[in-house]
C-alpha cells in the first residue's frame, strides 16, 4: 500500500511564497478578508449543525454565530502564515500534475480542499496531519462549499496543501508536525 504522504512523482509541493496576507485598509498581518470569510462560513456551518443537534433551532442560531466568530479567527490565524492568493495561484497551476488529477477535473472543485489543508495546518498547531485527520474528515462536509468531492477524494489535495505549508514552516526552522 502506498504511503498516503507520497504524491505524484511529477512534482512535490514547493514551499509557499514568503509573502503574508494583510488587511488592505490597515496593513495588519493575517487580516485577509478571504481567510476571515472562509473561516467564518465554515465555522458558522459547523456551529449551526452542532447547535441544532444539541438545542434545536435556537441552538442552531447560537451555534452559527459562535462558529462564525471562531471560524473567522481561525481563518485570520491561517492567513498570518499563508498567503491565500499565492496558494490558489500555485495550486491552480499545479493540481493537474498531481496523482489524483483526472482529465476534465476542474480546479474549482479542488480549491476548497487545498484551502482546507493550509487553513487546517494553522488551526492544528503541534498536530500531524494524521492526528488531525479524524476532525478534518468530520468537518469536510461543512467546509467544502460548492465542491462535489467526498472526503476520500478531497483528502489527497488537503494533504498536499498541508504538506506544502509544513515544508515552509520547516524551512523557517519551526519544528515539523506532519507525520
């Protein structure tokens, strides 16, 4: 059985650009609206689902607000170390070279999986991908947006983006966490 961390022999992920995101109006690092919005939407969906399961419609509303806030903060944290625009640019060109790519696959279907990978890396500090995967798999439905990929289809792309961020952190002298 092939090691899930091994990718297409065509190319392995290269480190992300050293640029970091910043708020266009304040210049504050990590305040990229794309990351805040994506984190807020994903967190809101997860919070609403959990709240509805626990406390019905009122719980869903409270869960959505709390989840959106937490998700927005998570997106902001991810943007501090990763430039979403650079990552989307890289993966839109690279995804066709990956072992999981099939003819006719659209980047837009894989894009949420890549973004989930780089954001999840920042949100799971100190954990390897394998340690975080049960939570990633559980939350994929809420985070996938318009993607039609199942978790098993999205997993390799999510792992690729996670590994790319991990390589950047290793290059900067931070302790590697993927395993």
